[in-house]
């Protein structure tokens, strides 16, 4: 009946497949849930507290550094005065 080179025609595959019914309760345009309101006030207070502590730490560090510089300057002046007094005594 059919030539040997041509395959036999396929039957309609769509007839063999069953149709899966879609439930009516599924909406293709679902409503989105209301946005969740996040209370950031506590987090903001914590961040502000941490920034305050950080600023106080840097102020303390800078105060300590300034005190150290002042102390070194004072010691340097004392050492220079002592050397000056030694050289005066040696020159006499």
C-alpha cells in the first residue's frame, strides 16, 4: 500500500491525550498580599547608639593622642633644657 521509503502516516496524537481540567479557584491574576510593615525605629535607635559610642571612642582616642603629643613635647623641652644647662656648666 505505502511505498517502502515513506513511513506510514501517524494518527492524531491529540485524540490520545486526555484534557486535564483546571480548578476554578486558581486565579491567573492573583492579588498580592499586603506589604509587611517593618518597625525600624528600634534598629534606628541601636544604630544611633552605636554611632554615638563610636564618636565618643574616636574623641577619647584623639584626646589621648593629643595628651601623648603634649607629654612628648613637654619631655622634649625638659630634655633640651637639661642639655642646655649641661653645656653651660661645661663651658664655664
